[in-house]
């Protein structure tokens, strides 16, 4: 195939085959010779073919390279013969290939534009950068010629809606990855490990920028510390534990520590939202991590509930509750609407144990509302939380056949089952002022789930440490606070002993995780590995995605199968009647 001449040394992405100049000249010569044998004006055509061959030799030839990594072809122009004679860069540029991910395509574009190795590395992570930052990065390139080269390549790349290049563009710059795709491409209790046969958009053997590796699950650290502040305030002020003579200084220290950690994590994640908003968007669509967007507001309400009396002598103002509960309420309207309206993100598709995080905040908000004196608002959020807790609990407990398959491994993530009923019992006591039958029912449900997980302690071993483990501490702490409330209304040796045991267990767990976090962060520096979960492609490479037509086919097949018994019975009856007629 003849290629059209190009006036500027731009990089084009087209689907053609390389035609070396020698083969092209031979083809033209052969055609001319054939015409010479068959036509009378052979001499003129032969001379014309010779002139055409000489002119094409003088022009820059068109070459094509195919990246083994991305499958994209890049067209470059070779230097003229004068450049070869002068030694002015006669080498052909070769597409760079990391052999790891789709990120090499962007590196190839930078390399084709004459960029350095440092520029190529930055290009690998530009897919997740905020658009304004990406535009600024392109404007800081060396020359206008290079900017035009990259701009034309990106423009032509984004304009292709068909073929392999169009599919790649759809995978790399997509805004909404289907929820089922996360379950298909990832594994692990938190869906944070990529399966072996899956490809990702970023290189695996390079260390990603820190902000890109900083997950939303870091707010689990704040959950664990703030809930401990609530626990030690209850231990210091509860009549059931007065014999321990616990100093309020422990509550003050934990509260200040939790506040400092919350400030650090919030500022860091805000920076990630500014510079890598596309990565934040992918975390929002992640079936597990979407629930951690509720965590910052739950932490703030925990800190308000556990405020040290030495620092806050006056009752809390209702504006504090409105400030923390309003974002939580609007976010749960969005999530609960997806659960209710159906679609690809309905509850039976995305339900997992961390979904309790989107429910437990209603009970924590009810506790804070009762503390500021708004009892009706507290009753409203308690009712909303309890209704959705029942739905989530039933969905996860019976494992509907229509839902996506959850990981087979048991993990401390299942301690999330304890958080909601424990918080519901505490909220009911805060609203009505007594630990009555409904409050005790919720508490006994939480206690049974707690025991059912403890007896399976062997299933909680063999997993690597991660930041997400912190989110499993606050359910244990919430159960401990509920036990203290139960011991206040049912004072006996068993209830007090159980309250001390659960409190000691949760505090020990938080202390161990705190030490492990410090070691992984500052000594071993393995706390934030590459976050592979956000770099998956929208479609699996090398396989055809299921089309909606197949669903209709499945329905027709189901209808056909369901009608088979009826048809067979009719055939049996008809055959029986024929036999009777023949016998007569």
C-alpha cells in the first residue's frame, strides 16, 4: 500500500504495513517492465518509472514500527541522504517498551517527540493526573515543534473510535469502570490485588508517586484511634468501671493523637484529589473503597462524641452535628439510590462487608444528635440506619446467587458485621435514656457475631499487613463500648468482666496495629505499595466482553428449557392416544 507524503515530521497512528524503499522500487520497476512488454509506449513509461524511483529515493521514506507492548504503530520519517552523509542522526527511532502495562504507549509518544527518559517516566502517570495539570505539563515541553507533535498524536489518538487504538483510549481515559469489572480483575478481601492474567495501565516495576499510592483506606487509621478515644472516655466516666480509677488523661492523649492523624490524612488526600483526581474517581467507583468515603465524617463525629471535658466544658452546639452529618447524608443519598434503583451498582452486585461503613454512620450521627439535644433527628437517622442494616445483613448473609462472588478467604474485614448492631444499641440508649429490650436485642446480635468470628481465628492469619486493617478495629471498640453500657444497666460480675475483656482486646489490637504501621512506614517503608487496584483496564485484554444480547439469549434459552417438560408431556399424551387408537 502506498502511503501519502507527510509534510511535517509528525507521529501518526494508522494501520498500515511497512513498505521498505527497496521493495517499493522493485515493485514500481516490475510494473513498468510488464507494461513495457504489453504496450507500445513502453519506453515512455519505463522512463517515467525510473524518474519516479529516483525521486522517491531522494524523499524521506515512510517507516512503521509496531510496539510489542501496546500494538500501536508509529510512523516516522528517516533522514535524507545528506543527513546520512553528514552523520546527522541517521538512526531510526525505536518504540520504547517496558513490557509491563499500557503506560508504555504514552512513553512512546514522548520518546517520538524527542523527550528524555525523565519525561517518559512522567508520561506513564499522566493518565491519572488532573486535566489542568496535564495541560500545564504539555506546555512546559522543550519546543513548539515538540508540543505540536505530541498534541497531534494525542488528538488523533482520541479521535479514533474504532479499532484497537479506539479500544485502548476507552480503557485508559474512562470515567466509570463497571463494578463487575473490579470483581473480575481483582482479588483479595479488599479487592486490591490484580489477577495474574490481567493487565494494568501503569508500570508495575516502577515506584509510583506517593500521592498516587495513598489510598482512601488510610482513614481507617483515624477510625481506630477516634473510636479508642470514645472507649477510654467511657471507661473513665462510666459507673460500671469506676473501680478502675482510669485517668481522663488517656482520653485526652488519644483524642489529640486522633485529631493530628485525621488532619494529616485529610491534607494528604486533598492533595491527591488536586493532582490525581482521576485516581480518586476510580477509588469512588471501587465497590469496596467507595464505603471509605464515609469514614472522614464518621471520624469527625467520633471526635465530637469523645471530646475531653477538660477542653470542652460547655455542651456541643447543634451546628457541629450539621457540619459533619450533612456531607454524610448527601453521600448516602447517592449510594442508597444506586442500591434501590438497580443497575450495575445495585446492592446485590456490590455488597461486601465494608458496606457496613455506609450504614454505621447513621447510628453514630444519631448518638451525636442525641448529645446535642436533637432527639427527633436522632430517631430519623436511627430508623434509616436500621432499615439499611437489615438489608445489607441479609444480602451478605445469604449470598444471593445473582450477586458477584465474594472472595472465599475469611478476613478481619468480616468484623464489620459487629459495628452496626453495636452502634445501634448505643444510639438507642442515647436517644431514650435506657438500655431496654430493643437496645439489648441489637447488642446480643453483635455479641453473637463477635463470638462467631473469634472461634474462627485461624481464618484471620496468613494475610499481609495493609492500612485497611485499621478499619477492622473500630467494630471491636464499638462492641466494647456497648458492653460497658450494658454493664451499667445490668451490673454484675459477668457483664463487668466481659466489658473489661473486650476493652483490653480492642486496645491491644489498636496498639499492635499502631506499632506495625510505624515500622512499615518509617523503618521498612512498605506501608504504601503501588495501588494496582485503581489501574485496571475497563475491559479485559485478549477476550471479548459479554454483550447485552446474550442476556436475551439466556432468557430465550431459559424459556425454551422451561417449556420442554410441558412439550414432552403433550407428546407423551399424544403418543398414548395414538397407541390406544391403534389397539382399538
